[in-house]
């Protein structure tokens, strides 16, 4: 199943280009809610409008502020979703602390456990399928694997521009995807897994302050927006990406 990721900062633009989005025919939209940025009712209303426009299901990817009481963060958001008329089909919750890489030999900061976080998500959104894993990259999923008993799906993402920014490195990275898929399938067990939202560029940067803004529109590593995403190289990359993940057993790719 193919979907589209919708960052909160792009939701209004997506509505403006609704005809193009509809022509893509996405089965689901993975929509970002970052409580650290005070996302809420406005973003949820935009996501509801996108769901109505496309007929796609909505998955909310929620990043909490990382407090030790996740229910106190999620309950107001669930209320706002109801008021906005948004009924998500699935909800994945990630703690703020896990948005930055933690090396294996370094203790994790204080934060609610996976179990506490997933229990709060299920209580706040009882009609949504519970998802989890990492909103960052496969590396982080492999280092800190979620308990599966509270999840209906496992999710992670990738970027083609983490280590190098040249065309050859970006495309050769596709060769790693079959092995990533095998590893994720082993981590997820019997649970379905989603790859994405993924792109050539970085949706976030767990290894630094942020992805490169790239105002000069150049080809370089760790770009948020990369010119190749809008060209033939990007089209070829995404075709290869979808093919590898489909062959690897992904339930969905965004």
C-alpha cells in the first residue's frame, strides 16, 4: 500500500495542490503532529480536509514533549482531533528524547517507557490502530527495538543522503534496502511494518541540530529539500525504493 507523508508545515500547501495529490491516489496519509511545536487543532483540521479530499486514511505520527506523563500530553490532542472531526485510522507515538540518536554505550535520558507511551496512546485514541518504532531511521530502530505486544504495526524511515550527497552514493544506497527490509521483518516478527515517510532528503536529523535548509538548492548530504527529489534521478530513486520495500515485505511505503 502506497501513501504520502504530510509534514505539518506542508499541510496547507498540500491542500492548495489538492488536485495533484488526488491524482496520486494515496491509500493513506502519514500526518505529523509535533507537540514540541504546539501542533494541534489547526493542523488536525487540515489533515481532516486532506482526508476528505483524497479519500485516504490518516495515520497520525505524534512526537510528544517527552514528559513522564504521556497521557497528559495525548488526551488534549485526542480531544482536539474529535473537535476537528478527524478520526485517525492509526496513531504512532514517539517520545521527544528518541528524536536524537543515542549511542549504544550511552544511557538514555529520563522518559516514559515504551509500554507507558503505547498504553497512553491506546487510551487516548481507542479506535485507532496502535503503531510504534522510530520516527527516525532504521539505525535507531535497530538500536532500541519496541515491545511488540501493544503494537499493530512497526514503522521507521530512511534517507538517501545521510553519509554522502553525490548522485552515485545516493543511488547506490538502494542496494542496502533488501538487507534493511530483512532486518526490519525480523524485528517486527508477525507485525506488519511501514517504511516511511522516506525520501532522498532528511525529514529530521537525529545526528545533528537539523537537516540542511539548502537555500542554494545544491546537491549535498543531509539536505531537507534536495533538487533531485523533483527530477528524473528522484523518480528513479523512488521507483527502486518502492520495489525493494515491496519485495522485502513492507505492508506500506510512504
